C-alpha cells in the first residue's frame, strides 16, 4: 500500500485514517483507543500533525479535541492517500460501525436493542468483546451489559486471546475493570483472577471513562456516583453499581 510505504509509523497511519478518512474528532485518549495505539504515541503524533497543519484542535470544557484540518494546503494529497483505496488499489478497511458491534454483542447474549440482526459471519467471541470494549466509551448501554456478556460467556472465552484482542485496541485497562466487575457481580473468582493480570498500578490518576466531554455538573455527578471498583481501576463514570447489577438480576440466569 502506498500509505504504508510512505508513512512507516503505524500510529501515524491509523490517526491519519481516523481524522481524514472517517472524519473523527476526539481527545488524544479517545483517538488512541479507536486507533488501537498507546496514549503517548497518539499524543505525540497529534502534536506533530498540529505542527504540520494537518490537524486542528479546540477546547471543549476541560478536554482538547483534535480533528482534520481541511484548510491545510496538503488536504487533497492526504485525502487521496487515506480515502478508501490508495493509488495501488488496495482497500483501507475501517473498523466496524457501532450498530454492527451491538448486533454482534446481542448474538453473544447482550440484552441490547439492535436495529438489524448481525449480517454475515460474526467474528470470534474475543474480537466481539474487544470491539464492545472500544464502543463502551461512547455507548453507556454497551458499558452496562458488558459484565453480563463476560459472565455468560466465561466458560467459552479464551483468556489469552481476549487479553490480546483488548490490548491491540488499547483496552486492557477497560477489560480488567469489566472482568473484575463481572466476577464480583456473578460470583466467579476466575474472572477476578484474570482481571488482576491486567491491573496497571502505575496508573494512579482517575480519568473519565466515557469519551464525550462533559460539563462541570456531569463531572460532579460522576465523582459522586462512580463505584469504588471503577475508581480503583482509574475511571470516573456517571453510573453507579446498580446500573451494572440490574442486567444481572434480569438476565443473569438466561444463559
């Protein structure tokens, strides 16, 4: 592929595709999750794009959001490099859309309303859960039912494969949180033991779990409602423990 040949950094390629081919806008941490790269790599590349005039930024509350800069003198060239196919005719495959991931999760036992059933082959369960982790930062309904999916599929999930797929999407910490939560809600020590493998004790600061920027009132509610378990994993979220426990009571026995 021409893009791969000219841009040897995977982090830079994925961020260029997100901003220029998919029109994404988000904070450095949100874009890092979507691109499947580390925060440090995403922040470094976004700053380089700003310096080169390929990206622009704006402040939304306490967050800095990045997007493509259509006024760049190189806009046409960048679009041709990342738009759908490159000069050699090789396709660039975007990640699955939200409705597709919701449909896959529904097939895996998530009590989600979906606009259409899953079409075509469903990816391996470990990939489905990993895509659900990435989507959960945008979709509170998905976040609410992920512990239930992990608990219902606990006997068939491949632990090593699940950790690998989550890590590829920079979602290891989120996986640990949901595994820990599923283990405690469902009373399965295997899930909490797997969660311990993912605990990064170097992370001492809490950060918002959801990617959307929030006002001061929402942030205050998140600080008040965040479950202690989520806080231990470094997350703030305006969802209390009951939000996760309710799906267990309603659907936990329907395996």
